C-alpha cells in the first residue's frame, strides 16, 4: 500500500542508552506487535557496523526485515553496513566511505511512503558520532521522529537512562517511553535489589512512562524470532504500541 506524504504515517525511532541493551529486540517486537494489530509496518536500521559478508543474513537489519516479512531490499532497510565493529564514523572512515544523513532521510521518506507505521532502529547511543559533525540525535532530528529509549534494568541503568533522556530533551526530541531490558539473568538477591531499585528510581525521576523490565532472553541469538513473538504478545508491548500510535506523525 502506498501512503501519500500528505497523510503521513506514524513512526518511531528506537534508541538505546548504550550498545547491546536490546534495541533490535525491542524494535522487532514493536514492529511485530503493530503488524499483529493490522498495521502496515515498515522497518529501517539506517546504519549497522560489525557486518561481514558471512554475517549479513544474521544482521540486525536482516532480522527486522524477516520479522515483518518485508519485501524491501536490505540495502534500503540498511543503507550503510560496515565490516568493523566500531563506532559508525570510525567504521566508515576505515572503508573510505562517508555516511550522509540526508541520504538516510531520503531513503526513510521513500520507505515511509509505503507504510502506515515505520519502526527505525538506531545504532549505539544518542551521542555516537556517525559523521564528523553529526551524531545519533542529529539523525533523529532529521527524521522528525519521536523516540523510544531502551535501557538496562540493572546496575548502571539509572545514570545511563537519565543522561540519555536529558540529552534528548535538550534537543526537544519527544520521548514516548523508556523500556528497561534485562541484559543479564537476575539470580542473586543483590541483583534483584539492584533491578528493583533501578526501576523504582527511574519511574520516579525519568518523567515519562517506564515499561519493563523485559524478561532475560538467554538464547536470543539462536531463538530470535521466538523471543520476538513472545515479547510482542506481552502487556508491555500492547501498551507500547498504543503509546506509539498516539505519539503523533513523523516526517511531514
């Protein structure tokens, strides 16, 4: 289905407080939950590093594409893939390439014109450099999308989440929600206390809806789709889909 830009789709940008916090899991589960509600959903991961030729099929972009059963070319879903598992600016320089945020915006608008909803996954945190004078927040501003922040539910999660939220607010970027994810199993009493207090403090101090913590996925790399399907059915994601759909329209 082709949606005219005069009736622009809803969209959301999934960012993280750090790398490895579960952005792809949340982006995929949100996209699937929206699709299960009958929405026409497109996905995008504009930049991805650490993707060698042998890993393309297991890349974050490929996983997002597979979850929503997209027919879009992987090169459109992810315009910039780099081999080195480092910050985007460094990875691009290593391959003598340059990331052009305006080109990402153009590709996004082409994809967005085909769908009712767009789920875009960022890379690293909001301050990660993607070009010499451009970081993750600059890209979010160009795409004119509200943000879902994904953070850790355990020790260290408070500081990282509050710093990220503060940075986004300074740029006047709307934030839909903070989603807390278990990146490690919570087995000991101290780990349970760390998680409980992290969640409690963030619910009091973040100044926005806090969802989670999401359950720890021990075999995520091997059972990614199963984890996404299960997560998309949870109350947290039913709530998140409502928030995203109510959050406004992107890229006008």
